[in-house]
C-alpha cells in the first residue's frame, strides 16, 4: 500500500498499544534489519538501545550519542512503513533534553519512545541490575510531563519503563512508580524483569489490572508460553534483541569458515545472494526512477576510442606500450577514459589498438586491431571499428585514447539529437598545440551569451585558419546518431579509396561532411579536457 494511503505511524502504534488482543513487535537496529522485520509481517519495530549501540561497536551505556541514534533511526524510518518504538534509555538527559528528543523523533516519523527510570548515563539492565540506582520518581514524572507537552502529534506515545524489579525494589515500589508515571501522562507501562520465570511481571499485572496498557520484554523468561501473556491481558510483547543476536551468530560462523577454508564455496550456499541485498536496498525502484528521470540515451550509447598510435612525442614512456596505456596517477590514460564513459552509463566501449597492442588489455572492453597503424591514419582505424560493430540503433561517441575529459562532455553530446555533434573549446589562444586533433574551428557564431539561444554549427576546420576566423579548437569528440553512422559506413570506404587519404585524420572526414552539406552541430565549452601531447601534459594530467 502506498505510504500516503496508510495511517500515520504514530496512529498505527497507538492502535497496537490499545488493541484488544496481544500484539508483537520485533527488534531492528538499522535500515536493512528494519525492512526485514517489516517484510516478516510484524506491525511494529523496537529500535533497541542495546542493538543499536552494539552495531556501532560500543557499549549500551549511552556511549553512542542521542544524535547518532537519531541518525540511525532516520534510515530505519525511511526504509519502512510500520511504526517504530525507540528504546530511548533515560531520555538522554533531563526534562529539557527529553523535550528536544520528542520534537526530533516526530520530525523523523518515529511513533513512540520508551524511557526507563534509571540515572543517566544508563547501564544495561542485565549487567548487575540490582546494584543500579533508580531515578528520583518525581524527577522522572517531570520528564514524562515535559515530553507530553512537547509533542505536536496527539498520537505520539511515551512508554514509561519501570526498573524496580531489575534494581531489587520489589512489587510495591514497581506499582507505586507505575501509578505515578501513569498519572504523569505515560501512554503505557513497560514492566521489566531479569528473572528466568515470569513471576514478577505476572504479579505486577494482577495488581495493576487494566489501568493502562502494559508492555513486556520476555528476553529472560523466554520459556514462558505466549498464551500466559494473553491470559493475563498484556498489550504488547517486544522481541527485544534477537535480530542482532542471530546476525552475530551467522557472521561469526561465516568468518570462521572463511578463515579456515580459504574459499567461498564453503559458505556461498548458506548466505543470501547479492541479488537479495540489492532487493532489500530497493535497487529495482532506483532503476525504475533512472528510466523516468535520467536522459534515456546513455543506457543505449556506445563509444569508439581511437588508440592505435604509439605517441612518439612521449619518448621512453611509449617504448613498450602505446600512449593510451601511460600511467596518470598510477592508472592508464585509457582507464580514466573508460571511467568517464561509465559514469554516464556508456558500458559498450570499443578500443582500436595497434602499436604494442598486447599491452592494451584492460577488462570489459571490446578490441579491434589495426595492424596497419604505421601506414594508415585515424579514418582507417575508425572504419575497421565500424565494420566490426556493424549497424546499430543507438548513438555513438568517437574519441581519442590520449584525451582526458570530464564526464559531462559525453553526457552533453548524447543529449543532442543532431546526426553529428562535436565539442569546441573557445579558449583557443591558449591551446595552439592542440591543432593535431584536427585543427581550429570556424563556426557560424562565436561563443557568447547569444550562442546560448543559437544553433551553433561548424563551417570550417583546419590547421591554418586566420586568427579572425578561429572560434575554438576541436576537442576530439564526435557524437554520431544511428542515421549518421549509416552515412559513415558509406562515406569512409569512398574516402579511403583515394591514396592521399590512407593516413587521413578526422579533419578530412569533417571536411567531406561539410562538402556534402551535412550539418555538424557544435557545443562550446572552456576547458574540462586535456590532450596528452607531451611530457609536460603527463605532469599536468596528475592534477586534472
């Protein structure tokens, strides 16, 4: 049921507390355990102080701050639709702290809080409970009143936990305190006992009758038949820490087995598959949202990386590997390129390799070999790649194997519908060394505010344009639509039949497209890319 059609979580919990039948809630300590509790069918969650502190790796002595607990609760609340009752220890301070706690819990849609009448910082009830001092009864009543005054939701509940039995004070003191807390406004009483039998809590319930709902936590007297609780008219049973304890047992077994066996075969069939983790995390919901909100083209795009050349200008760095495999911050240039494509959903990447091709061996890539790299150029490499990948129904980005770039560049290219789209850096005066990428670009308008509302397209590309005609430098990126790719399948073989084009680069392709009156759309930018053209560029790339 959609969340907006359900009752508020506080209302759901109050209905549980006032139910005519015995109800049960189960402990959880983080978002995924809360979701598991909800999926198991429980109508509510006990956010156990012991379990939350334990999953943080600290003691149940208020070592985790109340704001850390609150952050954890927010994940639990966001992951579920059922109410959460927080084990709020002593309220994390005095009446003032209690009021702030209530306001913060309501903001996170926490339905209720249980506070215990011991002193701050608290100690777990099962650790020498009979030596622990009780809080002053009147002071604790004031804390309950302050909490009730602070709540804005009339259904938010405060449960007063009576620790008289834990601390060895007996039935009379338990009843005296319960009545005082009830009169102070508590919505329910949690009566606690450390005995292995239910004698104390049953004696309390017989005397208390039905003055207000009574909650129990049968962790110690777990052998008691549940029908006993029904017969005595208890309202709510809390299974208080068993999700955490079962998780610890399983993790200990798994860790020991892995250490001993040194393989995954010994445990893989005894644990949930990764797919179940993804399901609990809501991965399917995210994928559906991505389809709704993200650009549709990225998931259906591919890329060709032209990386057949050596890169002679790098000298010794490319003696045993091509330029695309030169390390930048310990990672090959090609890896940086692949990461940038992957970041926008482009996973289908074909790399054209040639010089020292055996050194270009990154995983999860498709490779096309241009063994004639020494006597051919970029267009020959591109044609070989297109012939291997064939016709396709999605956009294609063509780029170089020695250009670093920000991921917004391919993303912006894919958002354009034109058959051919390129990026031009209008800061051309600082980039005269980049003419090898095809030269300077003349466009129908310069990069300016007016260009934001103008369809910019390429009019000329060349290495010897006069300065007054230069609007930028081509950055080495070309997006091709499926229709544009069909044109390339026809045009490239024709171009390469001419002997003068055997070593032709991408500039020749652009010139031919323009000659055929094909529009080449231009996107302007300034920076956000780096052509690795010499040793200084390699050094600069470390800070890219």
